[in-house]
């Protein structure tokens, strides 16, 4: 939709975000956005209608109040790269903007991931050394990087410029980057300062109301009764919250309204008004957040204010789903699959490439012992191991998977030794391996798949383990080749096949699995009635691994011999229940910093992996700590401690297993089982530099990193200098044109700020462009030079002495010497290439769904079998997947794979 992301200042909006989780349920977030010119009545109506919509959704949506310029990161993540508010309103008393004459506008751009773009007066006094600014003129967009501005905000501003270029300039205008403190009249820097009436020292940043950051305070709980709040005494605990009451949790920077499930709709509406009044009464700044959470659907940020959050019963997933579908249909909308549960198929996750070199060491005291090849795959519960797998991934050089396996009965000394020695190996390999820590019973698929077969044995071989059980007076149950041992065979595929030694008694059996019983020289394979063929095959493989050439005795459930029961100590009853699988959760990405702790990144993508940061990816089955190349060395050393702190917190609040696998993933060496959670572009991952330099290269190409000054024009500096000197008194009217899209709003003073172009500068630029030859000029020759609008003459006042003093302390930005520019010459070839690619894609052969299926009776040949779906016609693709190809390829790769598996195109 062309209006997507357009918000008029005179209106209020309600935005419903419906997310289909991996578990098959739907999650709802309702945001009501209030423009700065919205009437009080409209704002109040938006709040009330939000509560009513939540009731229709079954009373389980999280509600967010969003004030213009103070929107939450989650809300802004729906409208990447940013929101540009428009003046006026729709169907209101405010003027709806029509096609209007172009006006040069100045914006300040803030935010490392969620961008808040704010228009400021078009005047030199608006600039400062601490922020990133975007000057949007008719033929060129400038990015001004304050000397003290954040590298990551500079990178994000480039995305905003690309957005403005496409939306308001039809993708044809030029782009220039100007660094604070670098004045060169022969560069874009000179042109930039001309627009502001010439260069002058910048003043200090002036703090406005929008810059006030609310202070986070210790949480206080209040009950809401009859429109009044009353402080609830005592330490915060989940038990204080009663399901027939609404509560207000004041955290200073954010205020939560907690709504019990037994409360009435009218009580919930009243609670919204109480929260508004509470903030006003406390004289809190506008940036104070208000978030409504429903009992059973609390957010992590809410639960984190409590010492712990015991798992409780959550409302049924299906509750309200029928009403939601009916309501959306009535409103002309809908959610695909709303009336049926989403089937949860077993996923085959991406695994490491085979054929690599495997090395395994067992820890014993302060040393490690390399296992012989025939013992690789055997893990004793009382021991710790270090696994190093060296392999080749695509065209890259050698990759490494380095992992510690921790047995459940291993001693603490061995665990510490394993971690220390693994770190030494990591450093010796120059920090390139993906380093993991895996606990017994929580082995991830890519770990299990490396060992065929993998099995876990009772007892241990290390000296420390032997001494430990002796000190405790326990019997040594370590597996030997002649003992009685029972193995449970679980899994159905290479990524989950595992043999686990269990107690050799009949009660350990299960009708849904296969078991291997070793008794002296005899080896029995027992098949439960509901066991799979794959389990039976694995049982035979494990037997051959343990005792090569042994004669196997098969025993189907119900046909066992007396010798079988005798080895197990007699026949007893056993279960036939299938072991429950772990809850499937959606992945979440978090930033980590020593100052702010953990903050979630919503609707994340590969772009959010900034090289200066540490990020935590929690898939619930695994936790990854991604480490950017530019992260401080000390922080890199503390990665596992950071990951463990996160796990401890998530275990208390989200029910995460304390023994979840934990990985350290260095930037540039991301494994396939990490990248699957992103729409991963491997070429982006190889770009070098800081966040800003990477973004320049990705958006404009490496050739734009340095401006081409070899134009052979020696008179240019003198002529431009003369033009700059004349700017203080001479301005001519500017030419005007219309844009192809509604322009963002002007400030109240902009009518007087439209300025004329500088005649002297215009003639100089025109003359220079005519002199430039096609071979040496980086710009495309044009028949005329459009004027650059300037601020009004009154903006060019005498420089304040304090400003001059302040400017002397400004240092040049060390991060980059970039002064880059995109132009029509550079963009045209790129467009041609893209058209060629599109053309070739359009002529690609298409095949029927029946031919493309993985289990087709008439399979097609000569195609890329990893992209079967791409050979479907547009019509059949829409029928099979319920969406267009473009929409499908915007999904994360793991979601694409799930969809393809459902329709046998994987």
C-alpha cells in the first residue's frame, strides 16, 4: 500500500500487529498512535477503541500508547526505515496536503536500529556536533555527520536517505556525505555550507523536551479501584496480582497497566484513563511509555520487574480466535489460517557440512586426552569433552565448530578445565571458531548429526569422577563391554538419533521406542509396538558399533523370551506414552551493553547485527551470543559470562532451560544454524569497516567511498570561494517543482524560510560542469543546473563568540574520511543490471507443482532443487503458498523452509 507508514499529525491511528508464532498460536499487539495536532477527543477515542478491539481479540493483546516523536522501538520496527509524519489530517478539520511545491527540509536522525526522524528549522543554528542531519534539497540529499555523532546512527541515516530518495525523488537525485569539521570548497562540503549561507562555527546542542529521557526508577505497584490508585505494600511478586483487579506498575520511564482476566471492559477503559492522569499528576515527560498487559500474556519487560515469575496457566490459544476472524471479516480484513490451527511439522534444521575432520578430547584433571577414532561418539555422563570439527562452508576457507560437552555427573573441576582449554584452542585459531557449550540431554541437532551414532554411557573415566564417587560411597556404574546395559534409541533422523544408556530394568522400556539390551555375550534388540523403522535401524547400528560382528536377537513387544526378561531382573509394567517435545517458541534478538543491559530488537534482520555490538539470539532451544568485529577486546572475553547472565534471567522469567546450549558466534564466521534465523545475504557479511563504512559500501558501492577530485579544473576553487564570499548579501529566487509523493510536514516558520538560489554559485557550478569531460567527471552532464534553496537572509547573522569558542574544541571524525556522492551515471548501469536479472528471471522455465514436488512421480530435472518453489508460475505459487513470491522471499529463511516442507517443496 502506498499509504503504508503515512501518519498525519492531525489524526490518531490504531495499528494491529498479528504475529503467527511457531507454536501455531497468534500473538497480538495493538498500538494507538497520537499525532501532535490530534484533538483530545480523538486521542481519548483511540484509547477506548483499543480496549474494545482487545476485547474482540479475546482479551490477550498487549496495548501500547504511541506519541508522535516518542514511538516505541517495536512500533517503529513495523515501518522501516522510519516514519515521516505528514501535516494535516484525513477526514478531520485539518488540511489534507495536496501536491505541493518542493521545499528544502532539514531533519535530525536519531536511533541505531529504530529511527526517529524529526524535522527541525532549516537554519544553520539547528546543526550541532552531536547528531546526524539530513538535508533534503531538490536535486541532492546531504547527510551531515556531527563530529561527535554515533557511527551507527550515521549508518542508519543512510537507509533513511535511500528511503527519501525513492519516495520523494523517484530514485533520481544525488546523495552526498559531509563530515563535520572538514571544509573543502571543491567538494560536496562546500556546496552544503553554501546552502546555509556559508560556513560558520556551530553552537552547542540545545536540549529540547524531545531530548528528555525519563529516569528509570524502582518499580512500585498500585491497585486501581473506582478510578483511584492505591499503593500495594510488600516486595513485588506475582502473587500480589489478583485476576479481578487492574494494577498500575510505575517504573519511571514506563508505566504498565496490568489487567486481570476477570475484569470487565469498563474497568479496563477506566484503567487507561487512570494511567494518563497518573503521568500528568507526576509531571512526567511525554516520553513516558504506557503499556497495557493482560494476565497470562505479560511481556518480558513487565516480568523483569519481579524477582521471579513462576510459570502459570496461560489462556487457551483458541480463545477468541473465532471472534477475531469474524470481526476481521466484517471489517474487510483477515488473517490467513485464522480459523484453523497451524500444523507443527518436524523441522529438519540446517546441519554442518559433512566430510570434515573430527577431533574429540576427554578431560582428565588439568589435561585433555585425544580419543582414538573408534571411540569418537561415546560420551560418559561423568566426563567432560572438547569437540573440534573442521570443515569447509561453500567457497570460504576452513571453518571451525568448537564445543564443550558437559556430562550431567561430571565434577566442577573438569567443567572449568574444559572451558579453559577450549578458550585456549579458540585463541590459537585466531578467534574464528563458533564456540559452544552443550549439556548432556540438551544436545542440539547440529551436534548430534556429527556423530553417527552418538550415545551416552553411564559413569565416567576421568580420575576426578572416580575419586568423587569413591568419596561419596557410591557404586561405580561405568559402562563396560561385559556388563548388563540397556540403551534407549530415540530420534527419527540424522539430527536427533541418539542412544542413551538407562537403568537396566523393565520399567525403563517404552512402547513408542526401540531398545538395545546387552547381557554378557548376548545382544537383544527390542522393538516397541509404536517404534519407528528408523529407530530399529539405529538400534542395529549402535549394536554393531559397541560389539562389531555380534549376533543380534530380535524381540518384538509381546514376544520376548525369558532370557530377555531375566537380564532385566524380571518382567514389570512400563509406559506406552510418547515423551513430550519441548515447547516451540519464536526466536528473539536482544542487544547487550554494560550500561543498558538487555534490550529487545523487534522484527530483526541481518542489518541489526552491527559490528560494534554484542547481540543475543534466543531461539528457546539455543542461545547465541553474536560478537561484532569492532567490539571491545575485554567484552569479547566475557561473552560466555554475558550469555550465562541472560540465561539465568530468562530461566526465571521465561522458563528457559538453565542447561540450554550456548554459543559464541564471531562476526564473519556465522554458521548455517545461526544464519537460518535471518534472510541471510553472505555478501553483506563480508563487507569490511565500521557500521557506517559498511552501509556506504552496500548502498552506494565501494567506488563511492572517496570523492573524485581529478576534474582538472584549477579555477574552480577561486570561483567557488568568490561565490561563498558573496553569499552573505546576494540571493535570487529559486526554481520550484512538484514531488511525486506527499511531502512531509513543514515547521510553522518554513514559509519565511524558503530562500533563493545563489546566482554566483549557480553560474560557477554550471561553468564547472560544462568544463568537465565525461572521462574525468564523476557527475552526469546536464543542460542546466537546478538551484539549491537556502535559508532566509536573517539566518546568516554574525557568529556568536561562544559559538566560535566551542568550534575550536571540535575534532575531526576519525571514523571515516568519506565524502561520497551517488549520481545518475552511477545509478543507471545498476538499474540496467537489475533489469537484466529481472528479465532472465522472467524467462525462467516454469513447471507444474506435481513435477516439482520432492516426492513427485514425474520429477523435473535440471533445476536448482534447493529452490523448487521458484519454478512455479505466479498463479500456482499464490495457490500453493497463499502469498506472492515477493512476499514469500521477504520471510526469514527458517520460515521459508517450514512453508516449503509443508507442501513437499523442500
